[in-house]
C-alpha cells in the first residue's frame, strides 16, 4: 500500500463521529427516502442545521439523519411538521435528562460504597 493510500490523521475518527457532516443533501435524501425539499423544511423548522461545504452546499451528519428519519416517521403518521419537530426536540431533552439522572445515580452509589 502506498503512503497516499493510507488514511490521513483523524480520518478514522471521522468515520466514528456521529456529528461529522459526511452526507450531501442528495445522498441524505436518498438514504432517508425523502425529498431535498423535506430536508430544507427541517432546516427552516430549526430541527437540524446542516453544516455547509466550502461551496455552500448542505452537509448532514449521521445524528442529523437520525433526527430527519424520526421526523419522517412522525410526518408519515400524519403529524404536522412543526409538531413533529417539537416532539423530537422534547424526546431528545428527555433522553438527555434520563442520561444525566442515571449518571448522577451511578455516581451517588459509587460514593455510598466507598
């Protein structure tokens, strides 16, 4: 293998990074089975704010694609887009709160044992 074929420093980290903007709008829409207009509407609704390439094109991360996929599920079930976005935001906040509580509880149990 030639040196030019080897991944550059940090490349492997990008593969594991859920927040790395690896997907173009076209590829993201294709993966989710949605239109590019749907993805733009999620940006307008402030559910996801994709990063921009040097050329100004939207770039999406895997985390953003998961949020967009959840939005699509809710919209497909008849939930209005704005309501779907609010539901997803609240689900995300709840997940964060539960994680924080679990960490706090685990930390408290560790202190009790010592």
